[in-house]
């Protein structure tokens, strides 16, 4: 059982590991059309190619950076202060929202007045909540549909392009081989995109059009101005979400903030706070104020805590109050299980694992107890009113997702999905942003059906899936079982993948599990980008493989998703710094490196002043003798 | 750097961890048509369902067992003695082979005569090598084509069926709900099998026919009578291989034997000894004599050691001697890179990572140095003569496989694959068993092309792939990147998946890495079996999910691929034994368990004496009031 030392706001501090610089990396900002559109990227510098391999300059690579100011050494981080509100001015400028005199949710007000919470309350919030002016709609979709390109949209366009053009130019300028290298290092295989529309370059107008169409969302609550804008949609880079949150059995506020900063360091694009334990309200405040990525929640969890776990005592009024409470804190998207209809519940009777969604089972219980449709469904339009007053996006929950291979793609699951499609149309009528949650446990051959039906029934609203897990038999390894399904469904069109950690089905993930889950999903998302043929997706693979071939060990580590682990694994056998330029590793030893042998072959050809291909095609008999003579085994030193 | 304490045969001992009993597991043997056909399976017993969930008896589950006598507590293991030769009698009975007076390879004899090797030589081999009588062919394919069903084939048929019928019967007998349970627990989703022909039950005749057709192989050298017969083919369970072996930089004989016993404990179906370091011959002897699974090697590695790493000095004569040396030790399959043709080498010139196969690069170097086709290609039929004299199966090596996403499916790779198809026809002419090695690094959208071309060009000879890795950017996590590709290509028709460990590209795997790789590939192979619709594949998932739903925590752990890790993860937060029957875990805590809530719903329906579905459909208004009254939250204790 976790010790959970008591948390005091006064000595809360950022996790030192979360702000350590990543090796050979630099935070850069790309400026947009106005000076306050400053889009962060991580620039990874590389060593030059050793002379005997060609000696070229390898320009830096730019990678998508979710880590916010934590990885900027010029920013002083104090988690008791929170992050600066980078979108504050943009929100103000639009003139369609107003600052409230205080919190408008009953619960929010009551928590604010509890003196015994003072010691753990986030101390740094000095601004009041903001809400749309009466009759106004502050959702990014609303702007998009009126033809307005917001700074958020411009920011996203710059972010998604990852300075690809600049990289190409710097390759061209890198030496006599520049043109050839530029071509090779930006080359990639044609994708198979199943109907996605991936432009060569993302423009702000494209972002706007996709949001207007409902095919992408920008989760960006006006009360979370700290967010660095990002987009979730099938025509953009595949994103990943990390779940954190305490339970009744473990974890403190500081641990949860640490999990958040740790998750974004390794590439979490959004974070869901799924806390069901103590002090949910205060925990969330700490997380949001310190999060540069959108925060999602499942409000029904907190609502259930408010009625001491008695699902049947939930009411629309208190749920509504919970939505407002959280919206005024700045939650960027809400999971709403409005598709759990009374008539679908019997469809789960013959399931192997019944209802496994926490939200789904709560709503099912409520529906049964009251024998009527849930307030999420009957009050859906009122929920829309709240969502658009703060710009909270819907994540329509799959309360009836399958919890076992046995239950995959069954009647209950698909019936709910269809309802989510109908709710999407209602939300869109209100210009509310929507994504759709997906399973769960699904064997590989049934994954595509999930995606296809979602695209059809939900009119291409972004799909946001948990895995899916492709088998049930590997507890302890469910990040992997689900990483397989995640990569596949990402390829087929899912916009965001909700990670699964090794602790799935077994316990509450700790920091290590968070990282393991993040990296697994990062690679799954990247595999999906490659398979779809997302423009530029292969740049990082090409650069890393070139470094690998040229025995630039440090660059190989640094260009990877987890430089620390790569280095640690390498150094287990060959810890010396000299081994970082060695032309072998411990796998094969010095005599057996195939890459070294390949280079011998190339060197030989180069010495003849001909390309290797020519050398062979023009008849090599004589030359091959020379090859032996010059000592085929000798690696030509500089 | 590894310490490598000196190894002495006299105090070699089995790894204690490799012989520890697995929880709630029992080794059982299923007898075939003769008493010496005794097929091992692991029987995992389960607890009864708690009364409040229905109280049924859960019969034991049978799982495929690669661990050999190591997991049989009645067998005393002494690795200095080796395993009993369970196939010895079968081989003798066939009367087509003879015991030689001694080793016939020069190298084998010279090693046997070196006195300084006595201290590390395997002491337990008291039999002499065996070879086909002149003009005879001892390959399983040869028997199959002559219509003979060998004991090996019968053994395999029993093994592949996993007592499915018995399990079904025991479910039927398990109580009043027996018939319903039998149906549910053996139900599975229709597969998508891309042209595989999966019979409902595997018969010995089916095994014979598949081997005769070349669509499956049984690696079973007559000098490795210790093997428990197994089959590799697209119409059987997907298998996995684990690579072990030392390099010049690390690992001792005992460590390699430990890796082998560890690999088979967790499910390695075959093991390749890829040693390139010291005492390759002696290391291999220890491994084979103690291995119940087929052992594969890449003979060119050892051949290269014999010429001090000078590829151009390799000759047919010494390679031939190496084949005989290894065949007489009992290697069950040889990787032979005979498809690396001179004209294909220039095709690798513009690659990102050149030639990454060790064998491929060695042969390329030889071809260039001599400017002629390799002796593997020019002497291919002579190699066939050796293979059929001992029944060593071909694993036709993909020497030109891609080592980066960039190089996937390129001209060089596909040209070689076509040649492997031609060589397959030649080998089949000799009734030699063949499988085909495959890549490598391949983005998801290009994986299927690999499989399709292999099936077409190699006439459905079993495909045996390394991963493929679906991205290049995750050093340290390549077991996962490649597990994704492995699951997919297994689904498309690959017969055996060669594992990749977390150390790939970084260093020599240790025991932990071996296990991590094995479990990852076990789950990938299982995901593939499910997706293909392999009969009975879903039984284990169904049983585990049922245990999960019923909070039989121990059963959930024990039915998984790695009970130790599952339990460890669970116990990190809830170590007490009482938590093993708790109706919650640390993820959600006691109030939030969706499975518990689902059961509340079912209990309610049951108490009304109606099915849940009926309860709802017949109008629940009154009953729902009762539901609330009886205390919806109260979990009904026994």
C-alpha cells in the first residue's frame, strides 16, 4: 500500500526529473504571424558524419514537443505559481467572453470556502473564471464555422509542420551532396490512408476547415489559457493521451502532478485526470494550472464521489454543477457517457465481462434504478450549452465498450456507437467540438470494422480509442497487447490513442508505468503516421537509421523516443565513451558487424572513383582482386 | 563489460529459476497410439466461481508447453547429463539411418581431441552420431511424401489440439449450466485467414499432408532425439523463436544454457544459437543436449570464426565441414543465405543502412572479393544432400533484408526473395524441409506485400520473420515496435516469428531481455492466432476474462503468459492475500469497480427470477424501485 506522505501546498515542488534537459536538445520557438504565436519544438542536434563515411553535416531534426516550459531552461518553474497563460490575450481579444465575479458552481464555491483545505489548495491562481457572454459561443468550432482563423489554429498549423521545409533547406545547404541527401532523408514510402486527406503542408486555413467540418477538434477551454494549442483529427499527426489520477487506495496530489509532468516530457499530447480518490477538486486544480497540454476528465467520477458512490442518487442538477465546477477550472474535454441507453443494457447480459467502463456501469446502474434514460442523454442539449460557454470539447464515452475479446464488436457496443453518432450531430448543431471514444478489447481482424463504422456513423468525428487490446492473456504486458491494436487503428484513421500501461487490470500506474505506456503509444502513433503516409513522418526514422549506419551512437540514442534507456542498454555492456564511436556493439562484437562490412564494400567502390553499382555492373573481376589486396577487413581510418 | 566467470563442466548446473513450478500448473502427458507418444501440456487449474457469481466449477485449461522436462517435478534435471532421447526409438525403428563410428567432420574431430577443452566439454554424450544410410533420406518431408505418418507427426497433431475436446466435455459436465458454459467458453469470433486452411481438428494425416506439401516443417535432426516434435506452418499455431548466443564481448556457456531454459519456460518454440564468440562448438553441444525444442544456427558465423573473420577466405570445403559438424551435433535447422547473388549487391548501394544481415554481409563480401556467386548458391544441391542425410531443415536466410524503414520492400530484398523461392523448389526436389526468412524493418502498410509475395514466390513454404519493426525511432523498445509488425504478419500467414528483445540495436540480450522478448512475441503470436480464427485460440482469453470478471485474481494471474509479473504488479499496491478475492483493485478502488457494478445489476435480475434481458424488456419500473430498496450498492455476500 502506498505511503502517501501528507501533501502541503507550501512545499510542493516540481519533479526534478521532469525539467532535466534532454541530451543534445534545445527548445526552439517558431514565430507565427504575430509575436505571441511562438510555437515550441525540440531541436535535436547531430554530430557530423565521420569523414570515412562521407563527412556530411547533419542538420538538426525538429520533433513535436509536448513538454511545455518544463524543458525550457530559461523558464523558472514553480508549480505553486503555475504556468503563464499564453492564450490569455487571444481569449480576451475575441471579446466574446467575460470574467465572472467568482466561481458559479456550488461545489466549487464550497470547496473554496473550506478552511481545512487551505494547506493543500493550489496557491497560484489569481484570476477569476471566464465564461462566454450571454448568447455567445466561444468554441473553436464556432469560430471555424464563421471562417475565423484563430491564433490557436495558426499555432497548430506551424506545430504540425515541424519545420519540415527548413530541414529540407538545411540539408540542401549541407555540402556538395546536399541535393542528394535532401532527397534521400525526406523520402518516404507512399502511405495507405483509407480515405484520410493529408495535405503536403498544413495551413492555418486547413486547420480551420477541418475543425469547421468536425473532423478535428482543438481542446482549449478558455479557463485553461496555459495550454499550448494542439489538434486531434485523422488528417493530423496521431496523438496520444495519458491517464493519471489517484484512487481511494493511493497517490497524493504531488504524485499526480509529477505523473503529468513526466507524461508530457515523454510525449503525452493530452492528459486525463481520472481521480476517484480524495480531494479530486484540488488535485485537478494543481494539474490544470501546471499543464501545457489539454486536460480531460470524466465528470461522472467526481459526481459519484459527491453522492458517496451511490449511483442511483446522481441527479442532473448535481451533475450540471460538476460540469460547471470543472469547466471553470479549465478542463478541456469531458468524457460524457450519454450513449448508454436503457434498451442497450440488456444487450450486455450475455457478455463475458459485462460493462467494464466505469462511467458506463455507473450510468447503467442509474438507468436501471430509475428505469429511464440517463440525464446525460435527456439533458444533452443543456450540456452542449455549458460546453460552448467555456469551449469544453465532448469526448463521447463508450460506456459499453468490450472488456474482453469475447465481447468485441457486439450488439451493445455497436448500438451505443450509433447513438454517439446521433449525439454528434446534436453537438455540432451547437458548434460544440466532439470526439468519440472507442474500445477496448478487440481481436485484430475486428479492429477495422470499429474504425469504419465510427467514420460512417459519426461522420468522421475524431475517434479516440483505448488500445484496443488484441488479446486478453497478457496481464502485465497490456501496454504491448494494446499497442498492437493502437498502431493498427491509428493507421485506419483513429485520431488519438489512449495509452494503456503495464499495470492495466492490475493496479494504479506509477511514474515508471506512465513512461512505459507513453513510449509504447508514441511508437504506435508514429507507426500509424508512417503507414498513413503522413508527410514528413519518416524524417526521424531516416535520420536515426543514418546515424545507426554511421555508428553515431549518441545521435542514435538522442533521436530515439527514449534516449536515456537506449544509452543505458548500450552501456550495460560497453560503458566507455570510446564505445560511442566504435564500429560495433556487444551484439555481434567487432568482427561481425554487418554495417561495418557494408561500409567496407562501399569504401572499396569509392576508392575506385565509381559508384558501387557501377563498380559491379562494369565487371569487377580485376577490381575484386584489388579489393582483397587492399585488405578487405581493414576499416579505413580517417 | 560482462565478468564471465570461467566455466567448468564439472560444476555446471541448471538455473534454479527454470525448474520452479508455475503456479497452479501441472505437467500432463497425453498418450497417442503408442505408449512412447506422450505429449506434454501444461494444465492450469482454476478455482470455482464464487457462489454469488453462479458457483460453477471451472475445469482446468490446457496450454501449449515448450518447457520440456524442466517443468516436470518428477524428472531430475542434470544439465551435465542432458535430456533423455525421446525420439531415439522412432529414429532407430525407421531403419534408414546408421550409427557412425565417430564424428565425420574434421573440425568436430579436432575439437574432440583438444585436451584443454576437456574442462568445458559437455560430459553427458555417450552416443555416436547418426546419418542416413547411403542413398536414404531421413527427412520428415520424405516420409510424408511417401505417405508415412511418423510418430513425430502424431505427436504434433495431439499437441496442436491442446485437449480442446476434453475441455469442452469437462465444461459440459461441470454443472447445470454446463451446456451453456461449454458453448460460451469455447466460442470465438470468425477469423480472417487470408487463404489459410485451418481444420477444426488437427489430425496426424493433416500434419503429414502439410509437410508433404511443403507448407509446414518439422525441424527434427536425427542427432537431436531430445526434441519434442513441433511444427511450423501457416495452418498450425503461430510459433516463436528466441535467439541466444554469445559474442566476442560477452556471456559464458552456462549463461547461454540458462537463456535457453529460460526461453523455453516462457514459451520459446525454437531457439537459435547465434554464438559468434569463443567455444562455439562446445557451447552448442551443451545447448542441444539440454534442449527439448529444435535448435537453429547460422553456420556461416562459425565458419567465419574459423577463418579469423576474413570473409573472403571462406571456402565451400570448410563450410561443408561446418555443416556436417553441426548436423552431427543435432542442429535442427540451418540459416543458409544462398539468395545473396552477385547481381543483387549493387541494389543495396543506395540503401540507408546497406546490408544488415550478418550472414548477408559476409556473403556479399565474399561474392565481391571473388566476383562470383557464393558457394551457398553454387553448391546448393550438395547442401541438400547433407540436409537430408540428417534431416536438417533449411531456413533460407534473407541476407538482404531491410535494416531501416527506408529500405523496406526494395529491389534488393524482393529480388532475393524470388531467388529463395527458386531454391525452395530445388530443396523440395530433394524432399528437404524449407522455411523462408523475412524482414526486418517494414512500415505497417508494406507488411502485407511481404507476406503475399512470399506465399506466391515461395509456394507457401513457411515464412519465418524477424518482427518486422514498424518504426526505427524506438531503440530500447524494439520488442514492441517489432511486436506490432509480428502480430500483423502472423495474422497474414507467417508461421514463426523470430523475437526481438529490448536490447535490439544496442547490446547482447540478458536473461531479462530474453523473457521480455518471449512474452511480447507470445502475445503477438496469440493475437495472430485469434485473428486468423485458429480453432480454440480464444479458449484461454475466455477463461482469463471470466476469471477477471469473477475477481478470481489468482486465476487471472495464472492463466496469463507471465503469472509472476501479473502478481507482482497487483501486489505492489495490494499485497495481502485477502486482496486476491477482493472485488476491486487499486486502479479504481472499492467504490468504482465497473465489474462489481455490472454484477450488482445481474444479481438484481437473478433475484427476480428472470434474466436480466427479460427484466428490462418486460418493463422494470416496479422492479427498479425494489432494486433501489434492496440497496443497489450492497454486494450480496455468500
